[in-house]
């Protein structure tokens, strides 16, 4: 039995474009086993993959950030009402530590 070549390529719909010649004559029927190749990612690529759902929706991002800031403000007001000793200098202190 001959050795099975391992080739790399890129899928374009139903066509796989190989990086090099497969060594078969054009039109030769073949059997193909396909698996994705893990491509090293940069930090930017990883962030785009993680947060890419909002990449084209700036209005939704702005709305979410506005809501998030308001939640944080409300939480600080609530904490201050429960703990009157909470002052501006204590806001950055870990819980349970007196400033």
C-alpha cells in the first residue's frame, strides 16, 4: 500500500484549494479526509472572535456601556446608604478593610 499524502489547503464552498500539487492527474477521483488546521491567533484576533458579535453594532455597545456605568453608580449609592462610613477614599479599598 502506498503512503497517503498529507496536504494543506483552504476550503472555498465545495472546492478545496491545495497549497501544492496533489500529484494526481486532473479529473482523478480521490477520497478526501478533511480536518480543520489550528491557526495561531494574535490577541487582536482572539478579542475579535470573543467580542465580534458587536463589531458592527456600535449603538448596542454604547447602550450596554451606558447601562453598565449606571449599574455601577447605583451600586455605589446603595453601598453608601448601607455603610455610612464608606467615603470617597474607601471606594477603592477591599471590603472589610477600614481606610
